[in-house]
C-alpha cells in the first residue's frame, strides 16, 4: 500500500453544493436529457444522493447547450416570512400558491428580459415590466417574499427594484399591488410570449435546498403546506405550458424523498406528480453487484481524477491491502465492507473514505486498529449528524426516547414482538405506535428486515436503500451495524 499515493487522492466534498472540483468527477447518468429534455418537474432523492450536484451540473451544461438555467438556492430563504403570506382565499394546503406563483412568474420575467432584443410585443412588455418593477434584483426570490405583505386578508406586493415613481407605476396595468391580479396578468403575458417567441433557447427555473433548514421551523405543518402549494404551482404552470405545446420552458424542483413522503400523506392530489419525477437511487440488490454499481463508478472517477499518477488505477490498486491484514480486520473485501457501512448514498461513502484516508495517513498504515477507529468516527458522524438532522424534525420530543429504545433493542436480530416489549419498557408516551415507528425507522434506513436462508442457514438482509419494498412485520429486524456503532460510541 502506497501511503503517498493515498495522500494524493481527492475524494472531493461530501456535499456537491459547494465542491469546487465537482466537474472533474461528477458521474453523469444523462441527467440533462432526462431532466431538461424530458418531462421531469421534480428531482427526488434521499439526503446525500446527489441532488445539489445535479442542480449545479445542469447549470454548467447550459452554456454548451444554449439554454438559460436560473438556479435559485433556498438554503437561506426567509421561509418564516413566507409562512406569514398565506392567501385566505384558498383552503389548506393550497394557501401559499399565490405567493409562489408571483415568485415563479417574476423569475421567468427576469430571465426573458435578459435575452437579446426580439421584435415581439410580449417581449417588449416583459422588458418594460422588468425595468419598472424588478430592476436589477439579484436575489429576486428572496426579495419578493421580503417585500410582500398581508393586509386585511389580501396579499400585496411593492416595487422590488425599479426606479419609476409610484404615481407612474400606478397608471401602468401592473401597478395594482394586489398579487392575485398581478399574477393573472403575468401568467397570460408569459404564456403569450412563449407561444409567439422565435427564440429557441430553453429557459429553466430550478429550485434547490427547499428542505435545507426545515428542521428549524416551529410549525412543521405550515412548512409542509407551503411546499405542497409550491408543488401545485409548479405542476399547474408546467402543465399549462405543455398544453400550449411550449417545450422550451419549465420549473424544476429538487426535494428530499422524506419530504415528498410527508406531503403525500397530507394531499391526495400529489399522486399526479409521480409521472413527472426523477428518483435518484444508488441501491444494490446484492453486495455482489458492488463493483458494477454507480457507487463504485463514482469512487473510481474521483480516484482517477486526482492526478496523472492515478490514470488506469482502481480502488483495489490504490488500497492494495493483503488478505492477511484484511482477515485481521474481520473482512474479506475492503470496498464491499465499506459500502455495507453506508446507507448506499454517495454522501456516506465519500465521508467514510475520507475518514479512512485520514486514519491511514495519521497512523502510516492500515490495520485492525485503523479500521476500527475509522468506523467509530464515521458512525458517530452518521448517527449524530446525518440521521439526527433528518429524524429530529419528525420525532421532535420523541427523539431522545427513540434513541433510548434503539439502544435497548441491541444489535442482534429481533422480532416485532420483542421490539414492542422494548417500546413498552420506555417510560414515554410516543406519538407513533410500535409498528408505525418501525415503518418510519425502516423508511429512513435505521433498521432493516432480516431472515434466515433455509438452504445456506445464513441471514439475509433487506433495507429501504438496498431493495424495493416496505417494512415486513412478519420478518425479523435489526439496527444496521453502522447506526448501532454510532449509538454506542
């Protein structure tokens, strides 16, 4: 094993959102064709499955494809202010559609107004509107929310960044500050423009990190309703454009699958969105598929992009560890063993590899102690940072008691009956009953189903990340090893 070679590997960052070298090792599975040229409105994936990386790379690809991609980051978006802008004219969960429409329409207006001059009356009207009301606003999606207000049940919007005197703007047909009236006019203006324009450039509005800080909201139900309203707004406007045979404009949302699942249980109409979503999945039905998987391809690409000395080298070439050392660590294949510690997501695997790299460099070798310390540090991160961030907003005050319950369950295979007994031994009134809690824990990858193969006598494992299907109460269950390690650090 060449320590200096391992030192030079650039595994990249675990979060594709800010990785400066993402282009070097991005694993492209034809996302431009699928998302931009296909009928995709929603890109859905669990946390850490590469949504932000695709979001960024779509924008990078736009330059060579002659498209205009407007990427809007909602990581620092004033959601708390948005939750004050519900439209009383609509019943829940539709009450935020009015403000979302205004955001979407104005982003299209701003993008179109930056195009070269076109002898088109609707284009000229769009430019006039931009000059009068939007100016050169950079963070338009945030500015609209910040400057909107609700007075006596009506939503009102003020001039965002224009420099026209108010008395002049009031004489203009968009001068009405009632957002509902403005939205109606903007919708007609945009549709008429897209139907008549000679411009062939695609204009795509993309929203990412809509769920980045949702665990901070005091009223989670209001947040879900705001997201449902956004989905309905995007679905309806995209479908309106499709009905007019407009193929060069749409809005694309990037969202976590657990949020999608939460809002699906709150709105029956969400089933209509399924035909327009792209699900990101890095699963392996069997660990035997490890070296044919996208996870392996991703790691290989990052290694080979690390420098000329890595050309043609595989993971096994770089981490050339003899069988005796591996057996001393209780494993047969390093890559497969590492993958089994993850939730089958790029984020987990990169975090684990970077941790392993640091431990090897710190010790100058690979041995059982290095491997054990690597798993310890990684599991601590996985449970107390990654998983905690995901389940805290849902479990809330139940969170610490669920952790106590999991520790009581231990690392061995148990039945649903045994789990229920452990559940009842915790002195806390859980909001979910035992089976509901098991289904939730299975859905976020904390537990998996297990059963004994009758022919081999070996235990088989099935998880939400590796296989399709929901939790099976008739099988046994266990806490996945990496989570158990994190619970007992």
